[in-house]
């Protein structure tokens, strides 16, 4: 990237006091614009109860009827092999790095449609640990990724990408998008699993929230170094309450990532990624994502996201 990067690196090593001051200074920043996917809106209009719930929530309506995601007509949809787009990702911008992908089903959804030769898919856990947590289905997913040419790597720390991302993955960059869905601190610095993660419980204590906020900020600082110039994006998806607690939408400003801004948030549509199963970090336990959003950060010179461009046929701005 042509723009200065030293600030991001320095910020990644900043002490907690400095980070807290930066967060306080930007606390009053207005919320970024909110978008919803066209497919979810269409599905809602056709009577899908889960999608109606998601769309209504964009307008602040929390009393709409709800149903399990399996009730969505798109639940059993399959990826279009060799298609042009899956969810927020287009083949023409298919250089994607995924981190912390759990059982790798999100990366698999991308690879089936976009092809795998421009995708790097990574996990913090070792392959042996993934097999213990998720079982043989994860092994099958990994085999499928490798058969499609995806660069798969384990032991990649999203908060230390400069140190832990293998060169073979870096060579696929610079990336159009670096993606982390539902980030969390699952292990202590010595590798010991946190009690909450072992039981699939969300981090809520002040100490846990501080650790997770710092995690997101270090990720943004490191991922910014891997982006394509003038249009590269970082996507972070999490549940709405946690985004507020973790300061996700303010992460770029908090770390001082030069030229990086939050262009908007998209209501997360799990059905847009056939086969994707959001899982807890250290247990094979799924969780509801109807209240999740994907925050989109861009380094474009005009501050506008390619994914969220005004004339997009794939997302609609709702507020």
C-alpha cells in the first residue's frame, strides 16, 4: 500500500491506556450507514419469516414474528460452481483472506463459487485441534478446499498477521478483502483455553471485553497491511450487541490505521453463503446470527466501499 503504514504497526503495539484515550476521543462518531442484501429483502417480500425478521429489525422493529433459519426457502440452496458472486464477494474481486474460520465452511462457500486459487483460508487452531472440535466433517471441508486450490494454513493469529501468516498465503495478495467472522479471544497468551470459550459462552466481563476490543484493533492494524491499494476492504462480522461493546465500528480510528475508514455495515445474511455454519471457537456449537452485521472498512481514497457502492444491485441502503 502506498500510504504510510507505520501508524498501524505502532498502534498494534500501543499500551491499553493510549488505546482507551483514542476510543474515548471517537466515541461520539456517528454510526455508519446500514445496508441489507437484496436477496434477503426479496426473500422477505416472498413471505420468508426469518428474513422478514431480519429486514424489520433494520427499521428498529423487534416484535416481528420469528422462525428458525431452516424455515428460509434458501436454507438448502447450493453454491453456484463458477458463479460470479456469493454474498458480498464477487469473482472480479476474488482475492480474499479469511481468518479464524472455525470449521472452514465460510471459506468453502466462497471457494465453490469464486474458485479457490485466489483464496487463503486460515485458522488459529491446529488441524489436529480442529479435528478434535469439529470431527470428520471439518476434514472433508479442508480436503475440498485444497482440491479447489485454496491455500489453507493453521496456527495463524489474526492479531499477529505480520508474524504468523505464511508467505505462501501472502503471495496471493494484496487482497481485495480480509475477512473475520465472529472474532473472539478463545485462548490465553500461553495457549490455555479460556473457560468461557470451552463452554461456548460469550465474553461479557470487563476484562474479556477489553481483551476482545484489543484483539479486533490489532487485527485491523495488521490486515490493513495486506490490502490492495485504493479499494481493499476489511470485513468484520459480529452480533450487534457485541459490536457496540467491542467498539468494532470504531476500530480503524482507534488504531490510527492511515486511510482506513468504516464505510458501512451490512445486515448479515447467512443464507447468502450456502453450507456456512457459524460455530463457537472451541466447541462444535452453533449460535443464532439474526442480529449480526458485517462492518466494512475500506482504504479507498474517497472513503467509498466497492462492496457498498451507491449503484450496487446487491445491497440496499436502509439508513
